[in-house]
C-alpha cells in the first residue's frame, strides 16, 4: 500500500475517532459453550419496534466464526469504573473471563457484573461490510443500573464524573477566581500578599473566561510572560464566595516587579503560604513534580476532594494527605 494510502487511512481512523462513544463488551459463546467477548465502541441502537441494535466486528477477530455462528450475543455497556474490563477484552493476551465477574443470561450469553446496561440478543442478521461484519441483534431481554457510563473519544477514555464535578463546582457559586502555578526552570512563581506568599491570582469574576482574562492582564502588567496550560486544582474559596481554579503553566519571561519571586519547587516557603488551600496545592505540586506525574484536584461536597490523574482511577485527597503525613 502506498504511503499516501497509509496516511489517508490514519487520517480516516482519526476522523472516525472524533465521534465520542460509550464502550461495550460484546459477548457470546463458542459451540462448546465457552464464553467469548471483545471490547467494542461501534455499538448503535437501531430500532425500538422491533427492538434492534448493532455492533461491528472486525473480520480479523479470532472470534469471528463463533460470533457469526452462535445465533446469539449480548452487549454490556461498561461503567466509568470498568476501564480495566475494556482493556482486558481488547487484549489478546488477557484471561478475559477468568479475571471478570460475570453470569450467564437466559440466552446463554455472558453478562458482565457492574455493567451500566446489558442487552441479551438473538442474532437477527449479519451484514458483510468491508473489513467488518455488522452483527444485528434482536433484544430479548435487557436491564440497566444507575451508574455513569465509560466514555471514549480520540483513543482515550473520558472521565465524565470529573467533567461533571468541575462544571458543578464552578456553577455552584456566582464567582470564579483564576490563579496560576507557573514553573520556570524548576522554580515556582509566588506573589507577595499582606498575608504572606500566594500563587498569582486574579480577582473574583462572574465566569471563567473573565477570570482568566483578568489573571492574564495582571501577569502581563507585572512583566510575566506565561502560557497557561492544564487545570490543576478546583476548590471552594476559604471565604466560600467563589470557586478557585488554579492553572498550571510555563513561564517564558521573568517578572520585573518586586511583588513576585521565584522559589525552587523543592524549597517553597510553605509555612508562609496563605491561604491554606493554596498551601495544600503547592504541597501536592512538590510531590507530583518529584514524581513527574500530575493530576487534577476537584473539591468534593465534603472536605474530601479527589485527585484525578490522567489515565488512572481517581484517588481520594484524604488518602494522599494521610500518605504524606502532613497538613
Ligand atoms: C475502546 C475500544 C473499542 C473497540 N471497538 C471495536 C469494535 O467496535 N469492533 C471491533 O471489532 N473491535 C473493536 N475494538 C478492538 C477489539 O476489542 C480487539 O481488537 C479485540 O478484542 C481483539 O481480540 P479478538 O481477536 O479476540 O476479537 C475496540 C477496542 C477498544 C479498546
């Protein structure tokens, strides 16, 4: 195949991947009754009356013959805590059913414990479609539970809980205050305030965009050239009148003003940092900087917020503080 074609295929795959989906595990049995299954995001509901759904199976699948001949299959919609199940059923080396809790459906299909919903189907039709076959199922039985589904976009799992928590946190209060954690050659920029040292912060504004614009103006006025990057921490202000959002960023120009100073990450004046939530943010930053692994802190309804690392399950903030043994 010409390079041009490979390139076009890659771009087509990427373009297809920009459609956000859920994640399912499609299951059935071999003629001997052994359970089989694979991870699929090509699931689509098709018809209510009659109740039909479809899923596309690659012709390269080692289970193609079993799925096209068994006469029945089930679709299990995975929940947000089942990323490991998704990975297991997409890997040829994993013991898919040995490590997964499941039970048999009335039609004999494996139903995976903890799925947000499942559909037990008889195979209604199989359509040949390029390098895939389309399995069309007629739903015989189904069920669902109250749980957040796993979402998938552009080759990555999305944390819908995190998106919701962030949105809730921000819409909870009228005001938003945007601050930044700027790093420059292993040092962090702090701002002198009457209470001690703090991260550079804008004022309380009506929305995130206004708050961020204000912070950028403030930095520019102080001669700080900075590129704000990903959101690092979201929490309620100590006074309770606003949501604080701290962005991480890289600094390109050093400040000229006396209000700002750079401190080595390893050697921050933690005792002089005020208010306390900012001190916690910086303490966490020290640890994560050391391990070169960062997460997003989102305040919970109680004092127990969550750190949400990329590609890992969330860790309760209280656990991290206990492990660090300090406050
Ligand atoms: C999120 C995700 C979605 C997938 N969707 C599909 C799909 O819709 N159809 C498919 O044939 N393979 C899909 N795959 C790949 C299969 O899961 C994988 O190739 C398969 O499990 C390989 O094992 P098998 O040969 O036993 O089928 C997907 C993989 C992942 C991680």
